[in-house]
C-alpha cells in the first residue's frame, strides 16, 4: 500500500528502473559532517545549543537580561552555593544550573530502541564506575510504549537505570506536560528562598516557560542517554569535553567519554534485545483493553448524562442561546485591552497544561468544591471542565504582561478601576459590565503545541479579537474557530511603534454582512485616544469566514447537522 501511494504521487524511486531527472520546488542540502550532539533550551525547543557550547551558553543565559535566553543573574551571585539538609537529614547543595529534575519522558524518542538502550548503557557504565545520581535529583522513566520495558528488561539494562533512579513510573505524558509532581520540600525551599535558577533535563519535545515545573526556570531537551549523563553530573553548568562528571569508586575523575557507549555497543544490544515478538504481544492487546477499563459501567442512553458535581467533566456553554440562524459577523466596540504581550507567547502561556498553582482561581474553584490540593491534578487532566480551564487561561506563572511593567505572573490591570487582578477575575469583571476585551501581542502569538483550549479559554473570558505582529498557523485558525478575530499589524508596525500602551479602548469596524468581508482584507482600528491604524484581518479562507459568520466552528457544525435532520 505504501509503495502504491508513493508511486501514484511520483515519490517512489526504484533504482532498478531507468532514472529521470526530477525537478523540485526547493532543495535542502545537509552535510552529515555538520551534525553534532545538541540540547535545546532553556526556554524554547527551537533554541538549539551544541553540546560543546553548553557551558558558555549557560553563562551567557545567566548574564543576559530576562528573556528566552536570559535570567539576569547578577555576576556577584552567579557562583553562590546553597547548602541545606535534604529531607532534613542528608547534607546537600544547589547552585544556579543544578539539575533537580531528570526525566526520560514518553515522547517519540522513547520508542526509539537505540536511544533507550543507549540510556541503559550510560547507566550501566556509571554504575560500574561507582557513580550515582544525587538523591535530590527527581528522576523518572516513562516509556512511550510497553515494548520499551520489554527490551530494557531483556537486555538487563533496566536494573542499572533503576539503580540511578530511573524507575518506570508509567506510560503516558509525564514531565514534558508538567506531571512530574512536587519536588521534595527541602529542595523546593532551597530554590525559592535563595532564588536559584534550577534546571530540568528531559527527553521531551516541549520546554516552554512554566510548563515542566514551577521551580525549574531552565529546562533543556536532550536525548535519553544525555538525560542520564546530566543527572549524574548534577548540573548543566559543565563542559563535558573538559570537566569530569564525577569521581569513581577508585577516586579517579570520570569524564563523559568514559560512560558514553559506542555506536557498535548500542547496535549490538539492539540486535540482541529488540525482538519482533515483543511488538506483537504488546500491541495485540490494544483492541481488548484491560480489566479496569472493560469493567467501567456505561449507560445505555445516547446522550451523555452530565454530572453537575463532577470537577472533571462539565457541560460547556458553547451552545447556550443558540438559534438556527447564524448571528453574522461581529465587530468590536470600545474594547479594553485585557493583556499586552511581547513576542513568542505560546499556547503554554495561554492555556497551561501542567500543575494547578495553589493560589490560582482554578485552585480556589476546586477547594470550594471540597477537592484537596493533593488531588488538584493538572489542567491537562481537567480539560473536560470548562470552569477550570477558563480559570486556567493565561495562568502561566512565567507569563509577562506589559500592563504590569515588568512583573511576571498571571495577573493584569483592570483598566477602568486600576486594580491588579488575576486575569480570570479581571476578565469576569469586564464581562459582568458588558465590556469587550482584546489582546495585543508581538510575533509568533500562539506558537508551541497546538491546543484547542488556547482558543476556547480566551473566548470564555470574553476576548473578541487578538491584534498581533504574526500568528502561529494552527492557533490563528483555532481563534477563528472560536469566533475570535485575528488581526495582524502592518509590516514594520506593532503596539510599541504605534505608541499603544494597552490603556486605550479599541474599536474594530467589520462589515455587518459576511459577504462584504474578504480573506486578508484591511481593517481600520480606532482608539479612544484618537490613534488609528490599519490591520490585516486574518480570515485566510472562505471556509473560515463561514465559521466566523456562525459564531465559530462548533456552531457551524451543529447547524449543518441539524439542517440535515
């Protein structure tokens, strides 16, 4: 089937057949000699750092102003050492760059036998030399497949991973989505009380601010073997080529090269340990489920029976007051700015999926319903409850809102009163007064993981439009799907160049008939201060205009289905 598909699309090359020159629209040249080991971080997955440059890059991050590659740590405090008693008993210390979380997570590379068994070989070599991960480093292993467990056990390498603390904790999203759980209290206290820039190293694919853990400001993505190596080293402030990662049981310095397996070693263990039967036996159970799942009681009704007391699943308000007639396009009249952002606001900033902060509106909602803080779980696990997800919108603890003049955190200024409130409380105050809100942003608004709640949440908060320099493609489409107008500043312009502070009121005039709106049309935006500017409305297709005319994609689909009855 694969060959037939490739042949039908002229993508299959059979070198036994006569060859013809193929013409492509673009060409990519890759010199394999330029490929070097890398990590990514400390705050974005596309900020790649060659391993040989890691120490220099780390010091640059400490020096640089707060941003995607900066922590603004004063020179005189960069080398400070914080000594404490781990669990009140064992002497321990932390520095800037100390690794406190090391996780082999369930993303795609944990289904790659070479890197998984490579991690096992690193652990084995470290154990044989007498190296051990410090107990205050929170370690975990969450394979992407049950097959990984089988070949790690078959190879005999799982026991070495266990000795280094990389025990199997489960299968599914863990540290990469913020599910690593709390750090041990003495570790957490040492970080917060001394303003330590602690690090996490994980084999995930996302490391946006606030996502991995509230207490790890530096988060680096690395291969599973590198995760083990950094866990043993205990710091990201190290040059693996020149500095030892530890001392052997014989008192000799041990270097990265001493625990790193060769390609031949990895190939041999893969050949001997990864067996076809492992895949067959694991995946044949997919369609049969498991006893716990199979024993769940299922009601016979076709319609879901909402439980009003559930804090996990709640009936959302998307269709309240909906009629069969589309409402038509909506403009924005005298809207307040809910948030004023810079560049690269990610979907993790907009709708965090990780842990629920104990001081957040979502936590208050749960506690009012008798849920203990130990049972908060994560936003990701409670995404079926719109009340919690609305309260979690813009609740990222690292979010930077220009209305707060440099203060970091999930709050904003309620413009009419001047009060500093949580974003949710400010949004509800605007909604209760019948006042629209908009968001100002820079480049790459909505980058990161595609996440429907990053559009649903703002809609529930009453946001009517987002004006940005540019949007991530999927998120822009999702905004349209939730009835929010995406607008782009003209080239060379943004909120700063136009002198917009976010304290203005904004009016966006859209035609009242969808037939009068064209994809990519220019729209005039007026403010109550007299400033006017032109934006491009980012309805990019006629289909998106149809969604907007219906108030969103959900309403569009429901009306289409109802019309067929």
